[in-house]
C-alpha cells in the first residue's frame, strides 16, 4: 500500500466512533482491499475485528463481513505456526510484527489451508491503536514446492528415492549409530546385461523393465528398508538396524529370488538378474567409504559370473581404488602420448617370407613401466576409453604401413592387421571412421585387415552383417581372431563375409602331440580354403609346429618362432633381415642347382 492507503488503515484501526462512522474512509478501504486475493483484517487493541475484506470473509468461512465485526479474532480464526496456535491478543498488545510467515488456518483435526501471513502494528498520531493482519493463500504454491522437493529427492521414472535422499537417510542412520552403536546393512545392485535389453528392445522397454524391477524390490523387502535408484541400472538398499552381516546376506538372497521370475514387458518375456555387493557398517566408518565398499563388492560379484552377491572386504575396496587409479592413469596416458604400437610379423609357413604384421598396443607408463594389453584394455573397454584408443591404434597403424609403402616402393606391400573390440565394432559410424583414416593416411584399403572376435558375430546379426558388408565395400579385409576359443561355429565362416581365419594358439600348442588338435586345425584350414579364406596360425613357437602347419596346407603363421612383437624400428630391421635371408636362400638354392647340374653332366660324361 502507498502512504495514503496506510493512513486509511491506521484510521480504520482506531476505535473512535467518528472515524469508524466515516463513510469516506470505509469506502476508501474497501476500494483498496475488495479486489485483492489477500485476506485483510483490521484489529483494535483488544484484537477484535474492525474490518474484513471479502477474501478474509471467505478464509474465515463467515457469511459476510458484518458477522465478523466486533468479534475477537481468536473466536473466528485458528492460526497455527509450526504446530503452535497464535495468540492474537498478545501479538497485538506486544506490537508483534511479522512478514510472510508460514501458518495453517484451521484446527489440527479438520480442514486446513496453507497461508503466508503478515502482521503490522498500527499507530495514529503516535499512539498504538491496533494491527492489520494480511493473509495470502499459498496452498498451490506449497503444493508446488512440495512437488519440487519430491522430485529433487525421488527418481522420476520409478518413484523410488534417488541418491540424494538415500545419502540423507544413510547419514541419519550413521548418526544414530554413533549414539546407539547399532549397525546398518547395505546392498548395491547392478542389473546384469541391462544394456542388452535397451539395445534389443529399445529404451521404452528398458524403462518399463526398470519400473517393474523397482516394484519387485519394494514388495520383496521389509517396509523399513529403503530402496533407491542411484543411476541407470543401479539400486542401493539400506537395511537399518541390521543384526549382523548374515541378516544382510539373507536380504541379498531374497532380492535374487524376487528377480528370478521373468518380467512381462510389452509382450516380451525378459529375464533379469543382478550382481549385488553386500556391506555392513562399522564403527567410525564414513559414508563414502561404505558406499565404495559395496560398489567394489558388486563389481566383484559381476566378475564372479553375475546373478550372485559378494560381501565387501577391505581387499575389494583396494582393488576398486586400484582400478580407478588405473583409469585415471590411462586417460592421462592417452592425452600425453604414452601409448605405442609393436608389430608382430605374419609370414608364410613354408619359406618364411613376410606378408604382413599385426599391430599390438603397449602402454609405456612413467609410473608403471610397459604394460601389455591384458593389463589395461579390459579397463578401456569397461570405461569406453577403447573408442578413442582404438581410433588412435587404427590411424597409427595405417600411417606406419603407408610410410613403409613410400620408403620401400620396390618391396611387396605389407598388410597391417588391427584388432577391433566389440564396442568399437558396434559404433554406428565405424565404416565412416575407417574410410576417413584410410583417406587421411593414404593407405590402400586392401592393405588393412580388421580383426574381430567370434563374440561380435553372435549379437545383432543383421547389424553385424551390414557393417561387415560396408567394410568390404571399402576394400578392407576382415579376420576372425582367436577362432575356436569362444562360441565357435563353422557356420559363421559361411554366413558372414570373412577373409581371414586366425586359428587360436590353443590348437597350435597341441598340434604335434594331440591328434584331436591336429584334426581340428586341419578341418578349419580345409574349410577356410574351400570358402576362399586364408588361415593364419597364431602362437607358433616351434619348428615342429611349423612343419605340421605346412603339411596341413596352412599358408600363414605368426608367433615367437618367427619373432616377438617388435617396436617400429626393430620391425623394420627384422623386415630387412627377412628380405636378405630370403635373397640368400634363393642364391643358395641357385648355387645348389648349378652344382647339381654340373655333377649330373660329369656323371653323364
């Protein structure tokens, strides 16, 4: 209100009869307040109502303003602030001032209305004459705020508490533990192969599956347990006042059981399981340490084969932190060019002429030394770092092979083989990436061979076939790596456009001593040859193995018998020596032929 309005309200609060009877003042006041949604009530020094606008009449559920005038406000209005009923008589007498305070109209056992109220003492010519109470209905605003709070603390998809609310409850539980000594159990659930559901049926089905999983978890646990969805396919269950770790493992078993039955989602019968980390709080343990323990235990459960639980230990936490340190170091290694490529020669089994090389990554870490692929590639696949790493390997391999072409135009061009992980192969723009790298490096497509595992051929066969055909359209060759170690099926060789089959070293190890291995190797070589494919034997370490491969008509091989993976400079030295050795062998063969010819002539004479 402006100063003129305030003067009118002050005048209204005065109990002098000539002021109250002033039609001009009353008219002015009604003009000010009748159109307002706020309830306005003027009080005298006895906290009796001297004026009420229509909004106030409605809030107090009176028939009209006349029914309120002169009545003590306490008889017409119950206003509670934080469960305490306001004493209007005292507030007026003590000249209490309030601004936008929260309160509730109505009795604790009846209908209520959320309001915000302001109370202002009024003075006339310096004398305290009463107060003005202004009330605003904030029920909708309060409901909106409550909804915002609910959304901030709950998962929108499942309606479960989110990570923030879970942490609040866990902090409260740990606070109780410090005073009572009780312990609490936690379960960390990571749904198994959930990405496969999303990839196979789409995210809509995946979301509906998550909703059904959430409903089963809630139904299968005690009402006092808190179930929270903390990320895409991860849930945490807080079991307060757990007696011991056995009680928590029993809860984990119940969770595994409730997930056993298939889920019916839009007509699809989907089986879902979980890898569960089990933990029990300990005295003095911090919240973040507890969460790290159950996270590490869930990872261990997944590594143990999924659909099981593992109890957290200090060792599992140490392993988890070591993996995290490894990931951080690997990211640094990618950024600071700590990766390098070694090349293992691929040669003809009969004669030893080099025809290509397989590019194999190494990580030369300043802190860890030289690491082999098995020490960091699984981490790269898990974190997605395999995508930029694989792109780097592909580009460096092609660049190096093209440099060899330019430096040695007189030599037979070498092919370069590069391994692709399943994650790399599933990238929608794989063919575009390969084409761009070939264009940028200048390497002819026919000199590049991309190696994939049998696992890649098992999933999404339509998409797999399309990718293989698009790579073939570029002129790039494709090899099945480690053939025979996974879910081997000879039908893959006929079904997909494959150029090279790399026979796994497990068959080569028993090639000379185990007739079964020899028969399997021979069958693969014959079938590959019949389909127009080339076989490369991996892991050849002895000359006896090499001779057996020659007998089986396996054309190519690689392994320690020929050379270990070599640095780029050492590979070039090996290549030079290989050519010299081949040249010397040809010269020796020619000399032998001449000597044999002379001997024959002398004998004839």
